[in-house]
C-alpha cells in the first residue's frame, strides 16, 4: 500500500503551497541519489517524495488526491502519465531548482559534485635564492614559509559542541544561486554557504571562515645538482590544507644568484680576471676563488689580452649526467696609471730595442 503523500513530505493536509515546496526542497536535497551514491533506499525515497510533490504541488491533482486518494491516478492497473505523477523525478528536480532540464543533478549540483571530487587546497609558490655552490654540491637548505592549516579546535569543520546546522538562507539549501545576464541565467556557487547548502550557528571562533589558521612552516629540501635558474621543485601536499580534501602543493622556484664574477653558460662557468701587463708577457700563476674552492691558475708567457684560459672540470654538473663543465677565464690586462722615472726609462729601452731590430 502506498504511503500517504502528506506524510512523505512531513506536512499537514492543510499545508500551503509554500510549505509543500519548502518541505520538498529540504527532502529532495537530503535524498538525492547523487548525494547518496550506492544507497538504493535513498533513491527510492527520492522517487517517493518527488511523486508526492508532483501531485500536491498541482491544485487539480491535489483535489483529486484529497477526494479519491491514490486510486485517483490508477487506471487499467497503471499510473496515468498525463494525469498522474511526473515520468522522471530528476527532470522535475532540475525544473524546480531552476535548472531548466539536463541530466541528474547536472544543473544544480553538477559543479559542486565535480568540485568535491577534485577538492584540493591552494597551491603555494616560494622563490628560493641559491648560490652556484649550492647548485654545484646539491646542498640541503631550509626554507620558511606560511601556509593555512586545519584549525586544531574544530578540525576545519567550523563546528563545535555548541554549533548547530541550518539551511542556508541565501540559497535555501540549494548550494547555488542564479542571476540573470540578459536572456541568460547564470548559476554560481552560493557565496554564503560555499555550496554546502547549510550554515553553522555558533561557529568556532579560533579560525577563519574556512576553518583554517595561518601556520609558520619549516622544511628542508635538497637542491638538485646542476639545476638551472627557474627550475621548479614540487613538494606534494606542502600547500594550503582544506576541509574534506587534500592539501595543495608547494612549488619552489630556483633563482640562481651570481657568485662573485662568475656567469653561467650551460654547464660551464665564465669569469674575467685582471692581470698586470708584465705578468701576461713573462707568465705567472695566480689564485682564484671559485665555487669549487680556491685554485691556482697558470698564465703562459706572452698571453694575449682577451685570451681565454681553460680550467677543465671546474664548471657545474650536468643535470642529467652530472659530468662537470669547464671554467673559462677571460684575461683582462691591468695597465698602470703612473710610472716612475726608472720604469719609464726601462720601457723606453725596450721600445728602442724593438725598433732597432
């Protein structure tokens, strides 16, 4: 025997149309199969309340039901589709909530259910300045940053023992609101309840509106050997947390600082070094601070200005093979600003001896 339509909706026989609509709205959201996936009882209850609403929301059908009961819509052993309840409760649901047709839950909760499947906290970005020595050795560095974490008091739910849930007054429990743009109807997630359809009374006062608090974090990461400026490192779940979802990720952007006079060219390092004019003629050895440490560099006799001295395997490691590049030193001539009389005399003797050849 079929259940009484008024009992199904939880209203009295004298209920107004507004009361019937309000009751249906609440129950339809509660029992919709897309909110109770895998629950056949919920789907059956959804169909029953949809059938009850279809009859009681229509003045003529309600009069027939009040007079004859369920038998008013039974002819030849089957329900009359033209005079009985709607053939598809999901179409009626979409029509009631302003969706204007579409598939199951497609217009009202399609976006919300998709968001729930992909519920993830915000990703964060951190710019990290590193030295060429860090890149050479693959040093471990500690970074400090801020992220939002679930409130320890309420666990991100915003609810406490004193809290109560009520239907959102902005969207009437739908979780979405509609606005007009010309002839188009635009659906948006309710800004008040953020798509949940519910509001919390007496919420937790130890966190923000998302149930989160800002936290100071410290993590250690290893700089990949040979990485380049702009390299992006990902720390899975290092981003903001979110209630009923997974944390976002933290992306660390490598910014390679210039070390001394060194410039990078692929895996090679380039620098300039000033040498006295007499040393490039006579030859010399000098010491140079590099990312590899302090090294000695030999300058052959009669080295020419702008000559390039090569120091093998003193560059940066290749990111794939880890083979070291080379260090190239461009020779710059350091000329004196002033000469003593004796120095001038010696240079003139050298010049005269060269011209007499």
